């Protein structure tokens, strides 16, 4: 299982603590130093079943600076994925990728249902 994190993010740290407390093994990857690629993001997005906007860090400074709230609705899927792949600070965190699931953001109840089954 891959755990995409930003170590300075409190939500990533909370999620990592939860994984450790439940004895769940994972490979951690710093999403800013090792940004997800276009192909990875496209694969994860398709596997997740979530809207693509769910992968954007909508509360991030860069999201606001780039005025993406207004721009995203006019961008197609490829343009959005390409933009996400340019900077890990645009990507919502954490993301957990397993063989048959993708979890975006830390929602403890959802994580329990998927990871503790």
C-alpha cells in the first residue's frame, strides 16, 4: 500500500499515526519531493470513483493563488491531471493507494471501513 503524504501537514501526520496504531503496513512517499505523475494521478482517479476535484487541495495557498476555483470548471480532465502533476502542493493529502482502492484525505470512518475489513 502506498501512502502519499506531506510530512508538514497535520492531516497527513494524523493519518500516519492512525495507520501505525492499527498496525497497517505502508510505503510512505513525500508528495512534494516526489510528486505524483500524470499517469499515476489518472490511474488513481479512475480507481477511486471520486470526482477529479477531490484530488485538489482546495484549502491550499497555491490553489487560491492560481484562482483554481474559477479555472477548474473550464478545464478538461487532461488539463486538470496535468496541472496536478506539476506540484505536490496542489494535491489533496494524504492519499492511500491499495490494489483495489484509493482513499483521498483522512476520513477515519471511511478508512476503518476500507482498511480494517
